[in-house]
C-alpha cells in the first residue's frame, strides 16, 4: 500500500469514528430519557390521585353537611307531630320522615363509599410516592454516570479530531481533494476494502482483469463499479 493510500485509509477510519460518536452520545441521552419518562408518568399519576382524593374528600364534606341538614329536618318533623291536627297531616309527615330517613341512609352509605375510595387511593398514592423516590434516585445516579460517559466520548472525539487534523496536514492537496470529492456522494464509505475480490463499498465483484490490475498497482485505485477508493486489507485489519 503506497503512502497516499495508507493516509486515505486512516483518514476514512477517522471520519467513520467521528460520525460514530454522535449516535453513541445520543444513545446515552436516550437512556436517560427513558428513566425521565417514567418519573414524569409517576408524577402525572400522583397528581391525578391527589385530585381524585381531594374530589372524594370534598364530596364527603358535602354529604356531612347534607346529613346535618337531614338530621335537622327529622327534628322539625318530630316537632310537627305534636301539633298535627288530623290523620292526613300525620300521613304527610310520616311520608316526609320516611323519605328523609332514606336520604340519610343514602348519605351515610355514600360517606362510607367515599371513605373507602379515599383510603384506597391514599394507599396507592403512598406506593407511587415510594416508587417515585426510587426512580428519582436512579435518575440522579444514571444522570451522573451518563454525564461521565458523555464526557469520555467527547474527549475521545476531540482526540480523534486532533489526530485527523494532524493527518490532513500531511496529505497531498490533490489526493485530499480527490478523497473529499468522492466523500461528497459516498459519505464515510469513500474508502472501502476489497474482500473476496468484491468492493465492500458497493458489494460488487471485480472482474479478474480489474482485480489483477488492482493487486499489482502502486497507485490509488478506484472501484470500476462505484468509483470508491479501494484497498487490500492487511491480515491484522481482516
């Protein structure tokens, strides 16, 4: 492998490394987002429970007030029995008393139901708050670890950038321009290895003649099918 080709192979690998850092950093942030979403969902459930508990308690207060009003009505009915003048008035009072007692029974049952709802939701609330505390602790621990991972990735990326810059300064201008021209359409596969007589950029097999020419040339060789710069991998690279 001649000097220029060797430089382009290294340059291509640097470019692939640099591009590869972005999804790694994104992957770290995405990992944190999963935990943050769980925390957000738990907070939503907790807030919803608080509202439902408040609603149940407010309904209970209204029933307590209504029960007092009904109790006062019973007292008024009992007082009226003392001044009832005829059977018709007595029956009317009796009917009013029965209806009022039914309303009292319904209000008492509703209070019991609301208390059970409140108790159940408060128990669920405590469970969710415990889960939230655990998740928030996990998020902080993960945030710290991810921050460290991203710092390490950023440092490695800067090191690769530095090594690439140092290499670019050594590459012949025409050779670099040729590489950049191919890279504009081929991206980070501008330089591709030949394996089993095939270009690993386009995966097309070279003819025997083209492959023979490729093996003996000392010049930069491009794939006759796709135009990428091709090279023969060393044993260590394979």
